[in-house]
């Protein structure tokens, strides 16, 4: 039975759940395809209707244990099918997450391995439990990481650490992940969901347009494509309602009342 991607709208924020609990939320082909659809739809929503934050988590107190290895024998030994899987299934799903202007939180419990680590790497803020573990031990399965997925991980995993993960199939615990800045916060296992929800709700009270512009600009800088025209366009927010409200609220010594979607 294939896994699913579950979507739940909770006021100003949304939860996206990786659900394949009998396999520690291993991500099958159908889930990769649905993940892409979900994030393309979120990105396509009018900003006034879109959530102000998205929490990505796994069902049953596990994030994701990687790809669904049971499926692998059906396509991995054919070069054309293998290329199609990585280039036309997995990479577009990850890219849809990276292209999303809404702030993304990774609620990491338990295993965050392989494809699960790639999904977490596409999130802006990562919070994990004390017993979480991280890595991509695919050397034990006899294959390397696809270039597009390696590029995604290289944005958040230090180069030396990424070599340990891939060449030695090494796993890292939560304390090491925090020390290496793979995650932003480590909490008790029982508190992960509450902590992430609190952070998402707090972020959702801030200016959604400002968050979107920040994510867009960060992408442009990372890609090395911040042109003069884009620099000038950045300041189009000058007369926006949130800009006026934020500055006015500070001057009037009161909490800002930003527009809610």
C-alpha cells in the first residue's frame, strides 16, 4: 500500500505530513509525486489566502527513513528508469519545496535519513528531538547520491560532514546535528511538535510579505542571479500596508497588526 502526503490547514499555518508509518515514512514514488503537487499548489495560492508558515513532519513520531527500498528493484537497475526517477520525480519535488515562498519548518522526530534528510534540507527552520538521527547511508546499498539531491544537501550540510555521510555511511545524532548547524534547535522528543507549532504560530504573526521577499532574495543571492533590476524591484514594498503598519506600530509603542491571510 503506497504512502500518502497529508495536508492540514490550521489557521495561519499548514501541516504537511509524510505518512507511510509501517515503513518509518519511507518515501515511495507516489509520495514524491504528491509532495511536488502539494508545494506547487501552496506556492500558487494567492498570498492573501496562503498560510503564513508550513510545518513538514512525519506520521507516528518519525520523520522519514529514506526512500522506499522495496520499490528500488523495479527500476534502479535500468539507466533510463533510474535517471527518470531522480531527475523527473525526486528533484522536481525538492525544487517545489525550494521554490516555495512560504517559510517552511521541519518537525524532525526519529529518523531523518536519505530522502528524509533531503526534504528537511529544503526547509528554512529545522527542529529535532533528542533521539533523532541524520545521514544518507546509501553506500551500504551500493549506489551514490544523485547530483541534484547532492546539491540540495550541500546547501545545509558542511562539505566535510557530507563526505563522512556519503563515503562512510555515517549517521549523526541530534547533538552533533545541532553543533554542525544541520538543525536550529534540539528539544526533548515529547516536545518537538509543541515547539515547532509554537515557532510556526509566532512566525505567522509576523509580516507574511516580508518573509516572502526575504526568501525570494535569499534564493537570488544563493543562485548568484541578483541583477540590478531585481535589486531595484526589491524595494517595491515601500508603500505596502505591512511596511507602514510595522513602522507605525513601533513609533506608537504597540504590537503591530499585520494583515492576515
